[in-house]
C-alpha cells in the first residue's frame, strides 16, 4: 500500500534524494537519472492516451505499459544487493507481453519504404516523443549497468528496449496503420536509388533492396 499524505518534506533541499532502499544520492546521480527518465517516458505516454479515443485497444496496451513503468522505476530505485530482501522487479513475462503486442500491431502495418519523420496524427507525433525519451532511458540504464556495484537487471533493460520498438509501431498504427506516415525525402544529390534506415537514432543510407525497418535494427 502506498500512502502519500505529505508532498513536500524538505529532505531534498540539500540536493540529494533517497533511493527506495533509503540510501541517499545526489539528484544528478545516474541511477536517479535512469528512473527519472523512465518517469518522463511515462508522462509522455499519458499525453498520448489523451488522443486515443478512436483506438481503444492501443489505449489499453499503453495503460498496462504505464503501470509497468512504475514497476521499472521501483526496480531501478532499489539496487539489488546480495543478502537483502528482494523487492519489486520487472519480469521477463512483461517483456514477452510487449513482444506479443508489437507483433499484433505490426501485422496490420503497411510496408516501410523510407525513414519516417515524427508526425501525422497528434497521437503518432506524441508516440514518437515518448519513443525518443524511452531510447534515452535505455542509454542511461545501460550506462548505469556498466558501472561497478550498480546492478540493473537484464529484464529491465530488455523491457525498455522493446518498449521503444512498440512505441514506433504504435505510432504507425495511430497513423492509419502507416497510411498517414510522413516519409523522409533525403535532400542529398545522387541518392535517388538509395533508401534510408536507422541505427540508434542515426540515418543510414542503404541500397533499396536491403531496407529494414528503423526499429528492427536495434
């Protein structure tokens, strides 16, 4: 049970905050940055849901994801330590549910022929905002996991990776299953016979025969 009967405590006035374990860290600490960025992604998804009146199944998926992201924040806020009682952790079953939802959404999408610009419907545009925040959360979590004595579970990293994939296909679903996608038209001379894909957020020119979707590459 969560009980919040007082919003301000003044304990953070010195520039520190408490992890779920009670340990105090500077507010610029990488672990705090990790679960703070997850919170930011959750807020962005909340904005998306304001625009999904006509897409109730997608709204349902995102409602479950918002709850998952609270699990993920709680997971990150309590570093796993040997000999300590286990706390709430992201589960592999949550990752598997995302994969099923990705497959279900992707089944109805028109094939990609170019890199997609964020835009189209309001829901799709906001889904791309959420996707880029999610990618940032993943980068912070991976950096945190590489530090000594800063455990981050495999399931947590897998979850945030799959989530950015889901948000990408969800944006296409919100654009009429790809019909309203805004395609990038490269302004570079001599690329009329090339297509473009993306690796970790950066455009990559490819022969048209080797096109793969932007999110499937990561």
